[in-house]
């Protein structure tokens, strides 16, 4: 029978650490994201990741590891928010008259990150409804267009990375993205959504 390395954290030490840090982590996340429900989700996810991936590390390493995981989770939240805002901005910049099949809006679009999240409840509700409509329309895109669109605009992969992942040329990625964005913009206009 193997004995556990005494320098590694026990289940009890891990549990005690998580209990002791939970409240501070929650406050830190609330200050960062300004929403209690989102902050709670972020902290819970960070705690699960710590327990699953690093629960066997020495107890002295847990605070730094947890902070790194928590900060990454907060950054991921903002990245997703930025990308969702980019989608609405991106689709609003399209016109159906542009027939350039290899046009990639992400390469020419500038987003004002200062106004990426609406400050009023009405603005937040409006953006939430627009995002739901976009997500529903994305589901109805042809598979290759949806794949290219999500890799470029959600995962923030560049054209070369997307082409390698999809096993196609960079020109094909640009074509798929252009078609997807035009289709989405047209579908949203049909629903009366003008961005």
C-alpha cells in the first residue's frame, strides 16, 4: 500500500481552504463583474477546477493556484461578454449589398470596448434579447458557416488557425464567415432587429 506524500494537501486541508476563501473570492468576483449571480457561478467554477485539477497539490500552493484560476474565470467572462457585444456590432455593420465572398468583417471592424455593456436595465434587456435572437439564428446556419463563424468570433481564432482546424483554405474561412454574417444580419432585419 502506497502512503500519501505528507507535503500534499489532504481532502480536509482542501475543504478548509475553500471554506476560508469562499467569501473573499465571492466579493472579489462581485467587484469584478458587478453581478452577484454571475460572481457566484464564477467562484463555484473556480473552486471545482481547483479541486478537480489541483486538489493533490501541496496546501501552500492552493492560494496562488486558486487566485490564478479565479482571475482566469473572470477574464473568460469578460472575453465572452466582449465577443457577444462584438457579434451585435459586427452584424450591425453589414449590408447585404456587399458581395465580396472573402470579406472578413473581423479584420476591419473596430469595437468601442467602453460601451460594450449597456448601463441601463432597458439596455441590458435589449442586448439580452438581441443575443438570444443571434444565438437562435446561428443554430440554423449551415454547419461549415456556423463552425467558421463560431471559431472566428466566439473563440477569437485567427483566419489561419480556423482554416487549419476546419481543414480548408483561408479563403474558404473568409467566405464561410462572410456568408454567415450576411445571413445572420438579413435574418435579424427580417425579425425587425436593427443593430
